[in-house]
C-alpha cells in the first residue's frame, strides 16, 4: 500500500479550517485549539529526535541553560502540551497519563468549551532504543458548553462516542500526525524544512481482513482461553494460503495501530490473570485509537462490547482491547464467545 495517496499541497491547518466549514456552527475556536496542539507536536517532534540523539551519544542526565535538571522525556512532553494548551481559551480542563488528577486551566486564562485528554508520550520506554513513540490525544466538548467555569472530572469521563476529534503523532523515521474529527482519517507528514504538517494520505481505510496479528506473546500463558485458541488458529497453515498470519509487535501502541491502519490485521492487549482489565488506558489511549480505527472502517472492542460505548468510571482505568480489521476482530470475538472467560492459569 503506498504511504502517500495525494498530491494536493495542503497543511493540517488548512485541512482543519476546510473541515470546520463543514460544521456551520463552528466558530473557529476548534481550529485554533488544533493549531495550538500541532505547535506542541512540532516541538515534541524536535525534542524526541534530539533526546534520541543524546541517548545514542550516551549523555548523562544533563542540565539545561537555566540549570534545571532535564526532566524525563514523558514528563517533558506533558509540560510542552500543557504550556501550548493552557492559555488559548479553548479548554476548560485537561487530563493526562502523566498527571494523577485533572489539569486545571490557570485562573488567569479563560475557560473554553473543549476538553483535552492525552498520553503525552506513548511507548517512552522505547526511546532508549530509538524505536517509534508517539503522542495520543482526544477532544470532547464539555458537558455544558454554556459554562465558563473550570471543567470537571465528569467532563473528562465521557464515553468515547462523544469525542469530537482524536489523533496521534508518531515520531518515527518521519513524524506523522493521524487525525479524525468524524469525517474519516487523514495522515499528515511533518516537513521540517518548512515546519508544516502536510496531507500525505487521505481517508485511510483499514483492509477488511489482514494477515498480521499484534500482541505481546510473552503474556500468552495468562491470556483468556479464547485468545490462546484464536492465536493457535492464526498460526495453522490454511490450504488457501490465508494463514498462517505474521506476528508484528513494536510495543508502542501508536506504531502498532499505525501499521494496522495501513496493512490490516488485529492489535490485541487482552485482559489476563494478572491484569484483569488489560494494561491500556481507556480515556486517553483506547478511546482515541478506537475512534480512529472505526473512522477508518475497522472495529474496536473489549471482547464484550464496543470500546467507544464504555462509560469511563475513572481517569486512569484500563480495559482489554482488540482492534483492527472487521473480519479479524469479529473472528476473535467468536473465539472469546465460544471459550467464555476461562483463563489459562
Ligand atoms: P507491553 C507502552 O508502554 C504501552 O503503553 C503501549 O504503547 C503499548 O502498546 C503497551 O504499553 C506495551 O505493553 O506490556 O507489551 O510492554
């Protein structure tokens, strides 16, 4: 599949403005919110590349020009996003994997009508070996857009189907931004020579079925029996050549989902005997990724229900996840139904 399917020269800002015109009620505030967010992502693209370089050179914990100890990269990413987003007047509250509670908008700034939840640096353990990492984000309207008071926990705990936009940046061989606001999924590639994210792939569609499964097989002894039997099935040779599948697992959700969007197949982080709700966080990992996968024509489930239908109970709650090509995810669901909730001990 080509990684570029358009010759149109369009920046993400122009794309968002044009999409905004599809929503006559939009006031441009949403476009300005996304402009600020893409600034943060450009800064992070630079910093991740620089941090990777320093790690390669084996630099010890450095101090910056102000004598401050250089923070861990994921805390740094959290700070960058906060500093880019706290003062624009678009948000009433934020929440992040890196912050235990709500991130409030400073009193000196106006509270807007949107909510931003994010994982500032997904897969940060991989930076030390220069493997792709990313930033995941999700945007909601606050429950009562007429309010100008600080946002609340309830504003952050909306079901995924209420998202107005979601996306991720992947800092890899190039930096790409994958984004949806409910009108399909588009990919923008960062051109550092002009400092812009340019549209490179329009309206990704996940193949109906793939030949790749993506899971941490090191946990297989702890999986539900249905997942174990499903993977065994994928690895058996089929007369029509449709199996065996290949295993691809980066260990950075952004990278594994990005590949699945393009090539199809299934990404899994099951519940297991030691993690009864799996590992991945519902609010700022699974919901944005599920929105993107569904907008690309795929399917995203906990094995029992649609991820986007879950009512979050807490900011950092986890949920099992199976997402990707419709046929692959539905086949997995049949195995979970046939084998029930039985686990391997
Ligand atoms: P494991 C990265 O730490 C992350 O949160 C996701 O990006 C990734 O899919 C998952 O955890 C990997 O977890 O247990 O396989 O190392």
